[in-house]
């Protein structure tokens, strides 16, 4: 069963530093990042385009 995007739980990291966790909407409220940007961070193309720098933001799914 696939979980809808707005109910999935993620952890947000900047490099190796943990920032917060929750749904995309909860992370949006805590960080001020747009919902669209946070959703884009969950797609493989984000990793491909942004690389793996030490200060890059990453969204890690905790549901899978």
C-alpha cells in the first residue's frame, strides 16, 4: 500500500546534521521552506542535480 505524500514521514538533514522530522507540511512549518521545494527534494533528480556536498539539504524517508 502506497502512503500519500502528505502523510509520509521524513527526516531533514543538512550534510550530516539532523534538522527536523515529520511530514512535508510539518517540516515546511518548522523551516519555512516551501512545500514544493521539500517535495522536489524527495525526487531522485534532486540528488542528481545537486550532488552530495557537505552543506546540501537532504530529505530521508522514514516510512520505507
